[in-house]
C-alpha cells in the first residue's frame, strides 16, 4: 500500500498519485510524506531510485526485508541532502510479537517511510499520527520524532508483560516441581530480553545523535523532542537490563533447586545402600558352603539371624539420626 500526501499553506493536505510526484522539487516549500507499507519492490524502486535518486546502498538496506523475512539492525547514515534511518519496532501481538524494520528517508521538505509489519494497524496509523496535516505543517523532522516515539512506546507493553511473567516464574520455581517446561520458559524469556536489549542499545545511539543536533536537517527546536524519546528508550533499555539480571537469578535458583533435589535423592539412595551393605555381608557369610557355620543346624538360626540384621539396621538408623544425616 502506498500513501502520498502533500501539504502547503494554500491547499492544506492533499493526496497525490504516483504520477504526480515524478517531478517533485526537493527545493519547494511544500512538505511531502510518502508511506510505503508492504509495497512491492518495483513500485518502491520507482520512488526511491528513479524519482529521488537515493544511494543504492540505502535502497538495498530498506528493501531487503520487503521480499525476505529478515530484520535490519538499526542504523543511521548521513548523506549530503538527506538522512537514512533504520529503526526496529515490534507488533502489538503481546506476547507473540514480531520484530520488523522501519526505514526512513528524511530531507528538508520530505519524509519517506518504508515498513512491512503484518498487522491490521500500521505503526503509523494510531492516535498520535492520524492528524497528518498537523504533522506535515510542522515539518518532516517533527513527523519523524512522532514516528520514533510511537515505535519506542510499543516496547512498554512487552516490558510490562515480561515483568508480570517473571513474577509468576519466581512463584512457580518454589511452588512447583522444576521441569524442562519451566526451564524452556525461562530461557525463552531471557532470549527475548537479550534481543530487545540489543536492538534498543543500537537505537539509543541513533536517538542520541538526533537529539544533540548532529544533522542540519533536524531543526534545533526539535532536538528537545528527540531527547524526550531518547530518555524513554534509555528507561526501556535499563529495564531490560534489570529483567535480564532477574532472569539470570531465576535461572540460578532453578538450577540450585534442581541440584538440591538431586542431592536429596542421592542422599536417600546412599543411606539405603549403606544399610543394605552389612546385611549383604551377613547373607554372604551364611551363603558360603562350609560344613561348620554358627547356628547353621540350630532350629532358631534363621530367626536369630533375621533379628540380628534388624538390630543392625536399627542401630545404623539411630546413628544416622544422631549425626543428623537424615
């Protein structure tokens, strides 16, 4: 799907067709927003290559994931007349979310967004960005800040959900028997948190560079807005680090509980083996084929032997109890 919208003070917001932007003047006072959502590569190349003549490497980076199920890591490239940004966001399907990339070309009077999230509502179609006339009136740099803010805000529900699940995991470890299913859940959450932390660490650098005015395309008045988004992302990144430490502690607790239970089982088996050892000695002695063995021909020999073995077991259990081994 392709959406092309132009704004100027005389006409306001106006929808354009693909043919109408073939002669777009990048030096005009009109502001342009082109949004490519799950658009085919041929149409995307017409806009990115033929009309705007962007660098081939940037075009390759932003279109790579359109035909393949891959995610490009966040990056920012500064060209002479425009900035190319790749930012990663997540779908709203919590906890079964998917990560997708949003690429953005931003110039003095235009912004082009390319994304391919597979959900009913695009990352740009929400309560903050429906008023596109207001966004384009304030300029592409303000529009970009709103888009990045929406992307960052999408991580909050995932963080909240993960925190709740970690609290449940802590209870399950001590209330339920540790099993492979619980271990699998812990490792999956840890992998997810590490993935989010890795992405946010890259995106922090991008927002930091945008907020400190490294690029002339971003007006100094807009830097404070980018700084606000940067603060949100820093908070998310710090929270993911805390969650990662909590999951590491839960994993250590899980392994400790498993080891303690294994030690308890080995302890019980060792006690049984130790008790049976002298009994085996007695039965082994009386199992030898000698003519003379005490109590061999006694009418009460078997009963005396059994009673003697029970006395040995009782004394051993008493000794283990006194030593607090059981």
